C-alpha cells in the first residue's frame, strides 16, 4: 500500500490511519450539517485538503485533531462564502412569498353578497345557516320548525337560484373559472 508523504524527509502517514478516522470525521461533520449528503461532502472536502497539504502535518501530533481542524475551517469558510455570495432577502424576488392577487376574489365575494341579498329570505337564511355557519340539517330544521327534507329542498333551491344569479351553469363552475 502506498504511503502518504508527511514531510520532505519522507516521514509518512499510513493510509490506514486516515481511513480509520473516516467514521469520526463523518460524525463530526454531522454536527455541522443536517443533511447526510452535505456531511459526506464536507468529509470529502476535508480529506482532499488534507491529502493536498499532508506535507504540513507534523509527525508526533494527533492526526485526528489536525483533520478536525481542517474540517472546521472548511465549514466556516463555506459559511462565510455562502453568506457573502447569497443575495439578501430584500433583493431576491424568489425569497418573497408568492400569493395570487386577491382582487378577483374580492370582486367575486362582493358579487356573491349582492346575489345573496336578492334571494328570498327563507332561501338566504338556509344558505347562511348551512353553507356559511356549518349548521347541520337537523339543527336547521329544528330552528326553522320544519322537516329535514324541507331544509334540503330550500338549500337546493337557494343554491340553484344563487348560481343562476351569478350567471353560471353549476356551483363547481364558479371555482373552475377561478
């Protein structure tokens, strides 16, 4: 197995020494990176830098500490570069929340309110109780003093009347158009 040259006087670091430290490097990288892939990239970057600068490793010092220092510095350098090169939130249009314009929905709501005001009182009250307030058919029937079937009938007529006033063919067409 080839030896990694440690100094110009041919002192060497055994590849097995470096390989044995990879699990510790991965664990240390996970303290910096949440994603395992990012942690693996940091380990690879650390090992690449260590091999390129192995001649600077001083025999007699701890290889693990030297590698951990390279990793920490690599991570901090990456953070500094990312922060420096990243656009600020105020300048970046992609960071702004995206919402659909509300004007169309505001117009539809006003149009629906006007159409509801033109409904007969019983139909409007049933529509408000069931569709808007979420009252059950049974509770609406008790409040109105009639059968559940009558409530369902009134609700159906009020929906059909409302859809017709809004110039649509069905209730689902109101939402399909949006």
